[in-house]
């Protein structure tokens, strides 16, 4: 800038104006096994580690949930937005989508013999259950009421059998199966009348 007075005398000055760095934000959602952001379908244990930089601190945070903290937790699957406002009223926004696994489910098919029973004879122990788990996050762990830890079970008698499936994130589901057996196979007969005995 140059200043000139009435006598033609001059003076010059210069000024440098500064500005803050760009107000920016970033965040990292917590990630569990299989890459999901909550452990189980329907769980609310997701979280976002959020950071604001640049602009002029301190920052104010407003999440779409109503939270005003920098980081947020106790989140379910879904999309969450956040607006950051710095001390000069400058704002920036960001959003994050949290994922969840499919519902952990299980099903099984007991072996079936003739007449629709699940063991061949009354008192037999040749029943079996072909079991399957889906959804959640593999691998799965199995615990049957018999103590077996295999997916499928065999050498079973008639009765009810329960199983708990636990996935890699600790989510569980339960199921039970009732195996049937025929009634005891029995026979009876009537001897014909004795022939007359002659002497």
C-alpha cells in the first residue's frame, strides 16, 4: 500500500494475511472378524474413531444420532453423518456406513428310516443329524447337549438333542431336534388245541 500526502510525500507499507489450514475430518469404524463393523446381526457395538484437523480449534461435533462427542460408540449397522464446526464457524461434514453380518442361523435334518423313524429299532443308537450353520462369521464352533463338538452327530438314540452354534465373533444361535423310534417289536401266538391223546 502507498500513501501520498498533499505535498507529494509518500510512504509504503505491506501486509500479509494468513488463513488456517483447510478444516478436514476423517474417521475409522471399528472392524471385527470378517470385516464387519458390528459383531452380530442386530448388535449395537459398533464405534467410530473420529478426528478433525485444520481450521481453528476447538471443534464442535454434531452426529446424526444427536451425539456431540468426537468419537461415537454403541452403534448398530447403518449410515452415520457428522458435522464439524471450528472456532470460526467453518464447517465440514463426513459420513460412515457400518456393516453387519447376515443373521446367524442353523438347520438340520435327522436321518429317517422306514416308517419315518429316526432310529431303526426301539433302543437302537444309529440315529444321526446332518447339521448346517449359515450367516454370521465363519468358522463356527458347535456344542451339542451330548458334549459333541462336531457339526454333524451320529450314534444317537431316540430323544431330544440341543446344539449351540458360536461364530468367530461370539454370536450364538441354538437349535434342537427330536429323534423318534418305533415301539418295541413284539410277537405273540396261540398254540392250537392239543390233539386228543389216545392210549
